[in-house]
C-alpha cells in the first residue's frame, strides 16, 4: 500500500477508536519529520461550544512538545479578526470544503498577521495552512484549521506540501471526532454538572434509571428576590441573579459538590457520600464549607452592589442529610437528571424557616450530627407535609 494511504488509513482508524488526539497528532508530526518533511511547528485549531472558551488549539513543536490551549470568547474573537484563518475564509469560495494558503515568511509575506510576524521572528521561513470545513450548518463545529511551519532555508518543497496535503483531510476528520466528543462532554457538563454528565455519557439515559445514594444536600435561596424582580429592570435583574448564582455555584464546585438545579433564584446541590468510614462526615464537612463560602461570597457581592447604589440580596441556606434517588425523571423524550426523595422535600420545607428564625444558615439534626462541628439546637419545628416535627440547628 502507498505510504500516504497507510498514513491516512492509520489516522482514520485511530480517530474511530477514540485514541487521544494529542498523541495521534504528535505521532503524525514525528512521522512526517522522520521522513524528511522539515516541520518546525504544527497546530490544529477549532472553534468550540463552551460558555467560556471560544476556541481550542493543539500546538506541536519539533522538540516533541505538545501544548493545548484555549481562548476565551472575547480574546478569541479579537485574535480571529487578525488571523490567517479569517483571511482564508474570506478569500475562498463559500462552497469549497478544503482551502489552502501559504506564506513565505522568509520573503516578507504574512506581515498583516501578528502570529506570522511572531513566528518569523522566532525563525520560521514558511507557513502553510489548510482549512477543512465540516458539514454546512454545523455551527457548533464549523471546521478545523491545520497549520504547518518550517524553519528550513527555502521553506517547504512542493513534495513536502504534497505529503502534508495528503493527510490534512484525515487529520481534520480526526480532530472533528475528538472535538465533537469534547463538545458533547462540555455541553452536558455545563447544563448537568460534571458528575452527572459522566453518568449520562456512561449510558444512564433511560427514564426511571437511578440509584439510591446518601448525600449532604445544600439548598440555597435568595431572600426578597421576587419582590425585587417585580420592581427593577429585567435586564438588571438577570445580571444580579447571574452574579449571585455564580457565587453560590463556585463555592459548591470548590468543595467537591455539584449543582443539580437552578431553582429560579436558588440552587439545589449535593455532596454524595464516597468511600467507607468517615465518608458521611467528609461529605457534610464539604457541604458546610461550601455554604460558608457561598454566604461570604454573597456578602462581598452585596458590598460591591451597595457601593454602586444597587440593592443587596440576602442568601438563605439549608444543609440536610439523607438518602435520595439519583437519576432520570421526566417524560420519555425530555428528562431531568437530578435527586428526588423525602430528604430533598424536607430540605425545601426547612428553607422556609430561615426567615422565621432569622438565620441565614440552618442545619437539620441529621446533618448536624454528622458535620463534626459544635451546633446549637433551635428546637423541634413542624414542616409542611412532614408528619413528625424535625429538630433544627445552627452552628455553635
């Protein structure tokens, strides 16, 4: 079999088998280099679908290093405006799926692009780029940009460019496969949380599929938000809400919990019990640290808002402990992966006591007995829909 065909076939098989793209890309570059193609630097870049990252790149250098990086939406958009990728897109016919461009850096070409100027100053003499478009209308992943730079005097030969061009479509397809897998996990993680996303991707997708777990439960709610929302500009309300929800969520994530739901102006988060002896205490300790972090972060946010003349929003948090069902609920074609059970309902009922007892942080006795901290009892309280009164506590 022709060596080019062997290389293309190996790329496709590796991509289909789910091989790590970084290893695949590094191996290909090393192979081209060993066969005489004067590669100095190569990269594969693609736009992604992520609330923070705009694009991601894999950059190989001749010493064998591979660097993976990402650009944020603002930064990525600015870089794109002055990039060879944008230039090639605008110059090429819209119906072409494979676009090629080349700049002889040793002849002064490419001065309009900051990246190419930087590469030339670092010793590059030639820069070739392949843009491979994917299926039209796939806005989440419109294509991939493949770049190859040389530092050899005179740059790439025609034979070198033929070798690179032969594998470019297969390399782009491998990048597409890796990027789509990455995007799937990223999007699920954004909407479901990292732990839940892993469960869904592992096959837990059917309605009614779930399991019993023990967990510390954190339920947080902004006090007075509904009243504020009725009187303020809706765009301001959304901005304020995002700030508060972000502060709560960051505190939960920082201590190993997962936000399962945004409940209008609050969150439902869990800290599953993982492990054997001492795991209950560890889960409750993490939940308590998250609650403290959320309260202090919310107060800092309010201080900034007050200094700007904006209204403050108090935060109420309940910590509970119990067994829940962790899995899918909903209709056949529209599911919610969450936790349900008596413990979740009880946490919701306890939250209504925060205002009555004038306490921003309440603990159920089930949680207080496991959190490893001194607590004070506020007595027994009846909860709506719960048969027996429950003991409510605060930190001592």
